[in-house]
């Protein structure tokens, strides 16, 4: 019985967090998303990319195009958050943490090349993109990258 109560409570907390996030009443940090296993939805997308030496150009054109599609989708609706560094399972739940290859030393260079790439591919230019580098404490620290579109 105790396991069912804990599971129900966990789902209830997850649901309430997601509701508040969707209503833009709270900012959810990456640790909360991971701990509560929030599923992807119309405002939350997980991507699992690794940027070799912190370079945006190190991912394939196919991966860049997938990222552009999500960014464009969010830009054409009410916005959302893309989290790079969390892999998902078949049900779109966060399942795996992966370091993204970006750190404080190469963050500015990465962000400049990312913004330049997006502005060259998506017209009109998208304004209001917030970019954050966060660390999740798990078995080992993982740098996770988020983009927020409002």
C-alpha cells in the first residue's frame, strides 16, 4: 500500500508542477524536471546532443534541422522549453542524462554560433530566446542546456 501512495503522490506532484509550468506561473529548474520525470508536451522538448569541444558546428546537419524544427514550432505557438542533455523513453519521459559538452569556458562561443545559425535559417529572426546552462547532480554532474522561447 505504501508504494501505491508514494507513486500516486509522485504523479500528483508531477501533474501539478506541469500544470503550473504550462500556465507560466512557475519556472521549473532542470533538477525538478528530472526528479519529477515530467513528460514532453507542447511546451517541453528533450534533445540529446553532445557538442564536441563545445562547438555548435559539431552536430550533424540532420540534428541541426531537427532542432530548428522544434524552435520554429515553439516560435509559431506560445513558446516552450527545449532541454538538451536529457534523453527520453518511448513515452516521452526523461530517461537518461547526457553531458552536452558545453561548460562555462566555451558557453559564450557556443551561444554566439547557435544564435548566428538560427538567425541565418529562420526568418523573421526570433527574439526572446533565453539560454541557460545548468548542472544536474546525479551519479556524476551533467551539464544540461535549456532554451526558453516566450
